C-alpha cells in the first residue's frame, strides 16, 4: 500500500525527448501538473467580456511554454515567451503541442469541450488578477 510520502515523492511528470529538426536539436516535453492543466483550461473559459475566439490565440505556444523543459523537468520558457514562441513554425509548435497534449492526458474531446463551453461562459463570471497563460 502506498503511503502519503510515497505518492507525494513520486516523480510522475513524464518527459519525452522530441527531435526538432527545424531547431537543430532535441527538446524534452513533459506532462502538465494538475494545477497547470487546470489553469490552462480555466484560461480558455475566462473573461466573458472577451471574444471567445481570442482565448484560443497562441493556444499551441501557451501549451509549449508550459511543457517544454530541460532533462530535469525545469521549464525552458517563461509565460512572457508566448508571443515570441508563437512566431515560430506552426508545424513545430503543433508537433510539440501534440506530444504535450498526449502526455497530459488531453484528448481531442477535451479540446472540443473547451471550445464549445467557451462560448457559453456566464457573463457574471469573474476573472483572476494573476497572469494568464
């Protein structure tokens, strides 16, 4: 039987080495933590005043920023890198996004649900003062 310490001490953030020929090397992609995934999904549904399509701009770059890491799992990018990263190859971003999505257990159905729900967020929903991904 696992103990609390066993569970909390387990390194369960799976990483995968991905070759990015276009960038001339390899990068690690890791799964999101529970908190990162919740925040990523919440950002897709937040700010009812905003056009729902706006929330999906730079979607791939945002997930890549959260999931590309070094060999120890430490992030290579910061949230303020999203705009710069979004100007990189869509093909590369999509490849890394797909790996991050798979490692984090995000299915196409999850993304479809977010897309559908983003249009139906109640107008009295409140946003957060913390920076969005």
